[in-house]
């Protein structure tokens, strides 16, 4: 059961991190091609604030899932 929970946590974490990373990347690309330096910097900050929070949550879930999987392996021994 721990292995299933760990796998689910890892899958959800990867999905969250990939989608927030792609969203942040799109904001950064839009900011770079806007032609205005102030817009580029503001879009970069916007991408870090909006996309950074879900990425950190996904990273936390990733480490939690990895810890659950490791404890399941130690329980089997």
C-alpha cells in the first residue's frame, strides 16, 4: 500500500511540476519577445511568483513520495 501511495505522489508531483514549468516558460518567452525590457523583467517576476508556488508544492510532493517509497522498501527487508 505504501508503494502505491508513493507512486501516486510521485506521479502527481511530476505532473504539477511539468505543467507549472511549461506555464512559467510561456510567460518568460512572451516577456522576452515583447520588445520592452521593463515588460520582460515584469513577466519574469510574474512567472516566478505565479509558477513558482505550484512548482515548490510539486517538489515537496516529490520528496514526500520518494520518502514513502524508501520506507516501503525498508519495511520489506
